[in-house]
């Protein structure tokens, strides 16, 4: 298919339906499964343990039960010699040392353990600051796009950004990937990238509007379609280039940035989709109604 001649505007209802279905599926998955919150937001203790050999999650869970502890045990990604042990309570240094000794006795002295501990007060504060960070970024984007373009562009951009963020959150819920502070950093990075791509298309729409004589909704559709076609190569090349880096980070990066990299990969794909197929189409529907109202008003006045 030659996308240079593809009519992006003609099929906007299909894009809206696809996005609506994704949102419904996402909302259902979140309501049923919820997010796999890390200790950053849920409080407790997390132990990242290098065991140096294959292990059974059930065996480690039973080991913790024998010590009077309730723990969730998972394999760290695709590394079958690393375990992630999570406790809902904040463990003391003595208890962590006791766990370390028990695991060394079972698996050997090569064990290496890293501890992450967050109290309930700190977790609530981190969650609040994460919410404020996303909210502040959204408000700043609305103000900036409103000043540079117009209010309709700003709201359309925010709707598209919410779509991107919600898609990533949904995928993390479905895949049961842990949500922590690096995840919030990834979401904010996605927001910055996606709005940049969207503004490029909006800027071309504004330039073409100055040259076009828009009297009907169909004229506006031609402007939007032409603007997307003119920026399509740039949008695709940019997202592919950044995707190479994000995928490389996910495959070759350490365990600490794996979730961050995965969020970036998912967000870049969603951002490219929303910039091309959603943001400008939402603006078109909104602006098109205004153009039609003005045309009908002018016709009535002439009559």
C-alpha cells in the first residue's frame, strides 16, 4: 500500500472504533486484574536475589513461610538464576540477614542480595508526586499548545496522550509487569515524545490552512489528509529510529531498566499511532463541526 496516497481522513471512524475497543478492554483488565504495583507505590520490602542456579519459585515461597513470612516470588525476567521476592511488610535488617542466611544454606555462598524498602508513608508520598508530575505535564501541554495553536488542538493532543498512557498501563496490567518509579519516568518520556510528533502534524495543518480556502468540512478534510501525508515519512523514520534504541535497551540493558525500556517500546508504538490516526482526526471532527455551523449561519444570513 502506498501510504503517500492513502486517505487517512476517510477511515477515521475505524480508528476511533479500534481505540474505543482498546480502551474498553483496558478498563476491564484494570478492573479485574489491577496493576502489579511495586514497593515504590504499595510499600513493603523487595529482595532481588542472584542465586547462581535454577530455582523453584514455590520452594522459595515455602522457605519464607517456614520463617513466618508471606512472600510473592517471581523469576526476574528471563533470567532463571535471579529471583524477586516481595513482602507486603517492611522487614528489619535482622530479618533480611536471616533470609540471606537461609538462602545461602539452601543455594550456596554465591548468593547476592539487593534490598529495596519503602514505608507506607513514603509510598503514599511517591504515588502523590507521580500523579502531580503527570497532571502538571498535561496542564503545561494544554497551555503551550493553546498559546501556540488553539484550544481545539490542545484538547485533541491531550486525548491522544491519554490514549497512549492508558495503552501502556493496560499492557503492563495484562502482562503483570511491575509498576514502579521508572515506569512513571517512562510514561512522562512517552508523553514528551508523542506530543512532539503530534505538534509536527499540527504545525503542518496550520501552515496548509493559511494557504487553503476552507469553506466546507470537505476542504478541511483535504487539508488534514495532505498534512499527514507530508509529515508521514518524518514520523515513521523518527519512531523507527527511537524504537531501535528502546528495543536495544530492553534486550541488552540490565534488569533495572527492563520495565522502563518495555514501557518506552509500547509507548512509542502507541504514540506513533495516535499522532497519525487520532489527534488530527479528533481535531478535524471538532473543527469540522464549527466550519459547518459557520457555513449554515452564513447561508441563513444571505437568505
